[in-house]
C-alpha cells in the first residue's frame, strides 16, 4: 500500500459510529477530524510510516492521549473542543517559534554573519550531523537551508536548538548608487 492509498484507507474506514469530516497530511503525520453522534468533533493523529511491507499507521492517537507531534492545523484545533490544554498551547506556539528563529537568522544574515545552528532531533529521529554553518543565502527562501559538500540541506526550523554567529560579519561591498554616465571627449 502506498502513502496515498493508506490515507484513503484511513479516512474511508469507519470509526465505530463516527463520521469523517476532514484531513490534513503534514510530513509523516495525518490529522483527521471526526464527528460523534452527538455532533461533537474530535482530532485523531495518525503517524504514517514506510517499511518494506509498505505504508502503515503504527500509532493512532487522539487528543486525550496527546501526540508528541505539534503540527496539527490551527483550524482543526478551532473546530474541536479542547481536551489537552498543554498540548494545544505547544501546537499553537510552534509556528511562532519557527517565525522567531527565521527572523533571528534573517537578521544575522543581513548583518553579514555566518550563522551556526545546532539541531536537537525529536524522540524517534536520528541526526548524522547536528551542527550546521550557513554562510550565505542560496535561494530566495534561504532560511533553514544549508549547503554542505555541494548538497543543499533543508534544516527543520522546529529542530533548531541554538543559533549563534561565527567570527566577524562579512563586509559586503556596496555598489555606488550614482549612475554612470558616458563621457564624451568634446
């Protein structure tokens, strides 16, 4: 079963007497909203994993047993009555934390610094390399990206544990704002 088929299977399989409302896949997380017979809505988190046997969902959690994942769409949180206030607060804080980290890195780039980021992987993930030095922007969306050995890596902003600078700022030569005019020898 491939990933798309698994997602279709999850949303088409009835949950007792509950009715499927909507879904959102974010990375290896599938978030679904279900409606009970009393018209109340609730969230379900499905961890999607790939193996030799194909895609499967080894972990299915509701908000009553909060997942370690905080990527649930805000609109789903708004749709469903709160069960775990602490988990919701972390979920709502994650986009703000990512934006703060982006802004800090962007500001350091503007000042000409080489930025060193240290990553902290969530439980269940392994990092081969956890310190990255980013010397310059490589694309129009440089934040969270690093080139190492000629390869472009995307660094998950929510995994960044520490942001620091290395050395002195690079001095970039600014072009003269004066327009060059042709001189004629008359």
